[in-house]
C-alpha cells in the first residue's frame, strides 16, 4: 500500500493517513514509519499453548478465551496536523 501511494506521488501521513495491522518491526522499516496495531502474535501463541496444555492436563479452569489488548502505535503515516485533530 505504501509503495502504491508513493508511486502515485502521494506522501503517507501528509496526503493520506495509513494505519496497518502488522508487527511493530515491519511498520518501522519503511521510509515513512507506519502507524500500526501489532497483532501480538507471540503473546497470542503463548496464551494458546498454555491453555492447550492446561486442557490436556485436566487443569483448565475458567474461560477458554483470554483478551490480549493490542495498542495503536502512532507514527509518521498519521503525523499530518489534520490527522492529529482526529485523535481526540
């Protein structure tokens, strides 16, 4: 998406805000760092494996679901003053 936006002469964060669901490391490697929500793959995998082992060992208690809250990481792709007013 970023490459396509730039190929059309637009600047992410100035002409078009971009927010992605991707790992933080990926979002930071672009010339214009991308505002993102990290899907927290490692944390989700750890919780899933722990729940699985608890079920297999007969030690599972409580809900089978856990909530892992991702955080929005604001970066350059939403840095334009117009998009800053939308943050409130």
